[in-house]
C-alpha cells in the first residue's frame, strides 16, 4: 500500500476519534493524576488510544504500538511497522478548556519515520504527511516556512523550563518577538510547521515529538535534543525544534 493510501486510511480513524471526543463533552469525565497534580489522564485519553489501536490492528495485525496510555509506553524492538500514538495531546487543556488539544499519530518503519498526523480537533486543523508525500494541512500542500531568525518570530516553550530558566530559556525568550505556552506539543508543532513559530522547546516523550517531528523534518525545519543529539524513540528528552536559523541560535544560547 502506498503512503497516500495509508494517509487516507489513518485520516479516517483520526477524524472518527475526534468526533468521539467532541461527543464526550456532554458526559462526565473520569480524571486521574499520573506523576503529579498537573499530569492528568482521563477516560477519554484511554478510550481514544484503544479506539486507534483497534483500527491499527484491523489494518495491520503485525504492527507494533507505542502509546502514551494503558501501559503501552515502552517498546523493546522498533523493527517493522510501528505506530506511535498520543491519543489526546494537551490533556490539561482538554479538561479545563475543551480546546487546544490534538490527536497525534506517527508511523515508523524499521526505526525510520515515515508519516506524521497532528489534528487540532476543535480548530479543525489537520496536518499530515511525510518526506515522500509532502505535508498537507486540511488537504492543501504546506509550503516550507521561511527561514526566520529567533528575533523575527515567536518561540513556544514549556512553562516550567521557562520559570526555572533551564537551558537559558529566558534569554532565548528575550531575543524572540515573544514566548507562547500553549500546553500542547501538537499545537506548537503545527504552528512551527505553518511558520507561526520560529522555535519550540519542551521536555517531551516520543509520542509528543514523533508525529509533529515527521512533519517538521519533511518541511526542512530542524529538531534534536537541546544539546544537539539525534532524537531516538527511547525516552523523554528536552526537545528543540525550529527554522534552521532559530534552531542554531537556540542551540548556541542553551549550551552557552
Ligand atoms: P500530554 O497532554 O499528552 O501529556 C504540555 O504539558 C505538553 O507537554 C503537552 O503536550 C503534554 O502532553 C506534554 N507533556 C509531556 N510530559 C508531560 C508531563 N509529565 N506532564 C504534563 N504534560 C506533559
Ligand atoms: Ca499525558
Ligand atoms: Ca502529549
Ligand atoms: Ca496525551
């Protein structure tokens, strides 16, 4: 099956999951905490991941899954087809705002990224694609963003990292036109892909950065860990992405 056909298939699952999430706004949410007070998971996070896995298994029973919820957050072996799932990215926003959250999926083959899907459900903004197919936003090809420097645009950041000034994030923020903290990695990576941001810095897990990461690299943007190492799929990392110019500037300031 070619990649355009896989894109059409996965888009259908994601739109269906989005409809289920919107329909759930009338129901009482079950909310639990994970690592701390601000690290939330709801029954919709779990149900959405289960729904996407059902679709994946019907599509390809041999595919492997790396998903944030339901104890599927580790994978020993990344050979073959691997789907990486963040069923609701921005759970805090989902709970408190009922907007600014994304459904995200990535497809890897033998450890190599192929396709990414990031859907901002309430904004109805859906970015998907990869190196081979190019990147689309709601069906329209996305043109690679202009290579702006840090001083020419906005930088997205993780709130805690900015408050603690980890990796000189406050200095980076001063040079930029402004700092934005949306609480949703998918939102930031869509905005970076569409040229609304010049950089994004946050501590992220593979399911946070892999789906948007495919899009970013296909659009000629750059990403790595904050100290310049390549991103694997193994663990949480401090993630840095941006236009080539803004990325280079952030890397230099962060490691100065
Ligand atoms: P999540 O909502 O899927 O957990 C802001 O919190 C952004 O960072 C969100 O995209 C969130 O994804 C992600 N994130 C990564 N690790 C997190 C953690 N330990 N607690 C809260 N959010 C986390
Ligand atoms: Ca989470
Ligand atoms: Ca996430
Ligand atoms: Ca999530």
